[in-house]
């Protein structure tokens, strides 16, 4: 059984085989469109980093 994925650019079915040179994209064109979107900063990778708490927000009562 061959795995089939959707092209991230156009949604066309792509067979996940060694012959599918541009997988997960259906073609070089769709691959280049996606690369161009990254280069134009249309995609963002979110950060899970939170700002460290300040002394006031830590909740610890340091003053005895």
C-alpha cells in the first residue's frame, strides 16, 4: 500500500514514493511557491518561550 499525502501548496494527491521527486509537493512549481512564501516571511514559527517572572510576579514572599 502506497501512502498518499496532499500537496501543501495546491492540495493535489501525491504518492509518497521514491519516484515522487518533489514530495510532499506535487511538482517543482509548488515546491518553489512554498519556498517563496517562507522567504517572504509569510509563515511564522511560534515560540513556546515565556518571559521569566519578575520578582514581583513570582508569588514568593522573600521579605520575612
